[in-house]
C-alpha cells in the first residue's frame, strides 16, 4: 500500500426533502479516505446508506453537503461533462447485478469502455483478454453474458471495471447475489486481481466475514 490518498471524502451528508416535514437524513458527516492499494470494506445493515454513499463517491449522485477529492482533484463541483469524464477515466464500478450488455460477448463488454476512451480496438482486445485471463475466464471470452453463470458474469463485470485502469474501484455488494461457495471464489479472485493493480478499492458488503479479510472496515450504524 502506498501513502497516496486516492479518495478523500469529507463531511458527506445526504438528505431527501419530504413533503410537509423535516428532510429525511440518510448520511450525516461521513468521512472516508482510501489510499492507493488499499481495500476497504464498507459494512452496515440494509438501508444504512451504503449504496447512497457509493453513488455519491462514484459521481452518480450529488451529496447535500460535503467535499470530495479523487486522485488530488476536487470533484465536488464539476460540470456534468467533467463528471462523466472523471467517472470513465478514474473510477470502476461493480454492482450487485452485473449490468453487462446482453447482446455483446464477455470480451466486447470489456473492450467497449476502452474504445469509448479512444483506445484502439486491437489494444483494447489485448487488455480485455489479459484481464479475462487473470479472472480465469479467457476460455469464455466469446460467450454472451446469458451463457455465463452468475459467478462468471460477476468476474466479467470485475474485468470491465478494471478495463480503463481506474484509480478507484467502488463495488456495491459484488458477491451479494451469489451462493456462498461462488461468492468465496469470486471474492478471492477479486482480491487478488485488485491487489495486483494497486488501485484503491471501497467495497460495500453486509458480510462481516468477507469484510474482515480486507485491509480495513468502515462500519455504518
Ligand atoms: P444500503 O445500500 O445500505 O442498503 P441505501 O443507500 O440503498 O442503503 O438506502 C439508504 C436509505 O435511503 C434507505 O432508507 C432508502 O429507503 C433511502 N433512500 C434511497 N433513495 C432515496 C430517495 N430517492 N428518496 C428517499 N429515500 C431514499
Ligand atoms: Mg445497497
């Protein structure tokens, strides 16, 4: 792990207005730092605000207040266009459900985000195949997601999140939809691959056993 702080969120709060009452507070003054190469677990009961926080940190939602730095850049007040660019360049997102494009192969699902950033097709395919190899899925490169098991789909989603060499990985219960045995297998591969890249990672989970195997645990009450 290096000392370089990749994600620095200060006093993040989120509330929703309610008709005829006080705003509904979901997050209150949350502070999170994640360093390069550090894998941090975000644990909390269902409804405690994990997904809300990850969406804010991934620039998919705006906080009610607070500031956010990603890779030394203040991303609190970016234009819509710059938010999109930061998301594409610096952040990899893994959801509980894979969200792969059903009409494209596993390989193409990892190639596309690279080509959106201007990567040449051949180079993008090479990188996609390297990532699939690391996730032990290169033999399924030409299969569409519908032909893959749940664990295999999540492994493709992990490869896709790493495709553009992000600085930060945000994962929202990435093994939450898998049976325990498959979850363990995917989790181990995930830890190995992410560790190898040196990316900063924040992973929401309600599984304390998995959380304890990460570098640090942030617990939501
Ligand atoms: P978790 O991921 O930890 O299960 P969430 O971040 O999904 O928690 O949700 C936290 C709380 O925020 C929940 O009580 C949820 O109902 C509430 N919430 C989420 N989105 C909205 C919204 N658009 N308006 C009002 N409440 C919301
Ligand atoms: Mg959630």
